[in-house]
C-alpha cells in the first residue's frame, strides 16, 4: 500500500499563497448571529435532565436479550433446534 505522489510532495509557494488567501477569506458568521443562535438553541432545549439511575443495567439487559435471540436464531438456522 503506497501513498500517492500527492501526499509526498511539498506545497509550492503559489499553493501556499492560495491556501493563505482561502484561510483569510473564510466567511465567519457575525457575533450577533452567533449570539442569537445560541440563545435560540438554549430556549429550544428540551431539558431532558440526567440519565436514569440504572441506565447501564438496562442497556446490558437489552444487549443480553438481543444476544439470546440471536443465538436462538442461529441454532434454529443450523437445525440444532
């Protein structure tokens, strides 16, 4: 597996100047817009709160049940059941 010649060569001065031009000309939303967006998102936050107390236990139970159903399906597909 080889990296193509594009990854191995250095950038020319013309390419570096173009990259700098792109970096300087990058559009950035105004501070007013960013602030309004932040306030809007905060207002719309549903506030679900903290996670349930036994979330890991519930997730583990669901995973175990899924693995059991998968194992039973595999046994049935192979003719063992």
